[in-house]
């Protein structure tokens, strides 16, 4: 936990000024931006934060909120045994019907193995492309958020996400809380060899994609709305040659990646400091 960037913010402030601050990790695995906003509105503001830091992962945060609702506004997921499960309204276009049947039939087994077998998790991540082609893993290409010509789903998802971010910014402003968006890249935006592997594996034309487009979209939106933001992609690219900043398993950042993010966020916060504690939402 101490190696994560949000806890490293505490350490950096202690080392820099000797002052103790509290950084609260309010994350919930797989939350979309709309769920993060609802949590912040219901529970987060009760913690009386001075700063709210939202980790925006470009790999899925442009569209995740949109996929939770159909065109009529009804939810596409249900709560089953305390977990979110896709229902019949979930966008079927993400994979073919036979793949959905196969994934549903094997859900209990895959859930059990994912919770009890490190070997299963290792093999699942190492052979992700094979499992995707067999319909056993929902990891469909292409990376729509990087496409030069976005799909209708991407445009609709980004429109909804902007609306949610508007609401989050307004909530923070109304309570005089600083709001900061940290734009987190995918690993193949940082490491070119991984991008080469990705478009080669899935037969994509790299000319159809712009790896900097997600960060440009966020920068343009934040500048238009006057929202504070930090893009950590440049600093991560600058240090990519020193070693991979993401784990090969599940693509999470390594301690080295977290350290770079912490340095960038801390430097940004120090540029206009505000005393007190910080509520960090991170995905």
C-alpha cells in the first residue's frame, strides 16, 4: 500500500515540509466514473476533503459509464449475490452471442479460479489473446479511445462521461473543494513495443490510431471547463527506457510507475497548495 501513488503523496509532504496529511483511497475495483461521482456525492464529501483527486484511466473510463445504461436509461447490470452482473440490456455488440453463452456458462468456474488459483490468473493474463479468440475473455479490439475516427459508442460514451465530470466538478466547486483529474495512460501508450504487439496480434492498422488522442481529448475538455488536471503520460514516456512501468500481469503499474505518478501529482499540488487532507479516488 505504501508504494501506491496516493500513499506516496503523504510521504512526500512529510519529507518536504514535515507536515502530516491524510490521503484516503476511496477506490472500488471496476467502478465507472458515474459510480465514482455517486459515491463522492453520497459518502465522499462527508469526509470533508480539501482536495479530490480523480484517477481517469484512458483505457476504459471514456465509455464505462455509458455501458451501464441502455438507450432508455435502464441499467444494463443487476446486483446478484452482491456482485454486478450484465443483464440482457448490456451491449451485445461487444462479443457474439455464442461467446456470451460460453462466458456465462463458465462464469462460476472462472470466478472460483480467479479467486483461488494464482496459476489460473497467470495463464489468463499470459494467454489473453488466445482466450479472447476462444470467447473466454472480454478483451475485444480495437482500442476505440485511440481511433482517429471514433465509433458512435465512443462518441456517446465520451459525451456521457463529460456530463459526469461536469457534475463532479460542480459538486467540488459548490463546497470549495479543489478538484484534480489525473489522466492515467495505458501501458502501450508508454511502451511502444507493447503497442506494436497489440496491433500485430489483432491485425490492426496503426495508421488508424493516434495514441495521444485520449490525453488530447481530456486536455481540451479540462481547459474548456477550467478543471485542474495532470497528464502523466509525458513523464512516464521519458522514463520508459529505464524499465517497464507496468506489470505484464493485468497491466497494473509497478512501484516505479506509481512513484512517477506521485511525483507528478505532488509537484502539481505543490504549485497551488491547500492545507489539510486529500480524498483520492483512484481506479
